[in-house]
């Protein structure tokens, strides 16, 4: 099976009341962990690459890692997606370079400018069989080159979505309903609550249209604890409650992005092994444990949060 777009994935997810996991990849171990979990659970997946990942690992290496994972897991649908494309040129590079899906993030621009930029990417992508995700509203938090303060964040305005989707021809839409990038999403003592009223109003305005949630890591406290017990300093790392993500997955949300939770699992494994075995210097010793943690995170998300197990 070749890499696929998200079109059929999202249609099945929308109709079936589940979401596809979009997991960020940065190296071989993360790619292996995600695809092994998905393969064992017969789940479709999206492997997504950020600008930071492309700088770190190189575009070609990442594409070839994903192609290798596809060869090892030929029976599950896998899409390769650009996460938070900052401009047309980055999107064009990924479209021309083997990606099957790209995100153009024009949320920092005024509404009309966002439409203009998104349509330019959509026109180029669709001519080449690639699908496009865009964003309305601004999520707070930090992820690679994306850095939005709480003061500058804003919820998606439901009254804008119809015009945006119609004028751009975009294939899916990332919205802001209270999720946040990074591991420090909420203040201690607060109860995180997604704005399902906004989500349901958007559903009414663009029925059948796939919605995306960014910044949806739940920040597993068991890994935060392991990191802190082994020399880390992740004070007050708080994520999105998983029951709210499962509720979102039953609605129009067809894609849920997960990055920080993978990083936490990976880092917890490395820190624990290095602390318990100071004599180790073979990276295979600690990366094996780190990879197993990431695989466990992905398996849990697929089974208990996304609901995509058995949907390949």
C-alpha cells in the first residue's frame, strides 16, 4: 500500500464517531513506535512532520523513514502530513517532496489574508492530488516555531467557517476551542474545559466537514513523575483531559494531534534508564525503553481516546 491522503480516513471517522491520531515524528524510534502500535491495533494513522522536525532530521530522511514504516506495515492506511506550514513555499516543498497532506497555518493573519494564502496552497495541492488543512482561531502555547501567548490566542468564530471553507476549498479545518500547544497547557488548580458549544455550532454550519484539534496532548502524569524523579523539572505540566478528547472524537473532530505525550514518554524512558544505569553508554539500551514508552502511549490513544482501533 502507498501513502494515502486523509480524505477516505476522515469520511470513515466522521461517519463512525472516532478520530484519527496525528502523531508527530522526529526520528526512527518514534516512527517505529507509532506504526508498530497502529499495525498491531489495525488503526489508520497520520504521521506528521513539523518545521522543527524538518530542520532536525532533514526532509528526505523523514520521508524515507515513513516509507520504511509503510513497507513494514502494508495493511494500515498511513498519511504523511506537514504540521503548521508557515508559508506557501514550505507547503510546496512538502507537496513536491512526497507528502500526501499539508497544513497551511495562516491563523496569524487577518481573515481575508488567511483565505488568500490558504486558497493558493489548496490550488497547488489539489492539482497534485494532495489534501490541505487550514486553521481558524489561534491556539496558545509553544510548539517548535509556533509560539502564541495566552493574550494573543482566540477562539474560532463559528460565523466565519462557512465563508472560509467555501472560498478556500480546504479539506479540513483546525479550530481553537481551548486546547493548547506544549506540556504546560493550563494553570494549576484550574479545570480544563473545551468549548464544545463552539464545536457544535461549527458542526451545524458545515455539516459533514472534518474538524481538527491541535494541542491535544493530555500530558500523562506517570511520565511527568518519572521525569521529575530522575532529574527533570517539569513543574505544573498539565494537559487536556482524555474524556473530553474522546467526546470530541465522537463529533465532527476527525483528526487529533498528539506530540507532547510522545516526547514525555520518550524522555521518561531515557532519564529513567540513564539514572538507574549510569554505566550505560550504548544508545540502544535507553532508546529501546524510550521507544516502548512511545508505543504504549500511541496504543492507549488509539484504543481509549481516539476509538480508531480496528478501523484500518
